[in-house]
C-alpha cells in the first residue's frame, strides 16, 4: 500500500447505496492499485472513506472504463449506469476542487 506523505490531501467521501453497489462490481479493475480494491470491497458506506489523490485517479479511470463498456452497461438510462455516473461526477468534482489548477497548468504548459 502506498503511504501518504505529510502534505498529501485526505479526501473524505461518502459512497453509499447504488453507487457503492456499482463501484464494488468493478474492484477487479483496481487490482494494481496498492490495496484500493480491498479497501472498497470492505467498505460498508456507513461513514466517509478516506481517499488520496492516487485513489481518486484510479476510481475515475475505473468508472470511465466501466461506463464506456457497452457489454457492462448497454443502457445508459439504467439505474445502475446512472448511479456509477453520479459517483464519477462527484469524484471529478472532488478531484477538481483540490487539483483543478494543477490540471489547467499542465494543459497550458503541456
């Protein structure tokens, strides 16, 4: 597991209900993420989970791949698809609120 450094931002995010059910379906895609798969599998959604930048980046990648998979989600109006899409939007918003300026800077100089 990756150990955070003193300056690393800790994100507290509550994932519950259908969002959590859908996310847990995709933990196999997190197997190279230094324990994130086990963290999500054991997470019950009763209190916020602590995630770091690299965790959110992984979850954004996993949700993007899952939502693009027409075999997994053939109907973009299904409750399952919409739940995972809502979670992805919340993760993007959280990520952007802390790291948004860095992303914009990288694009400008990139």
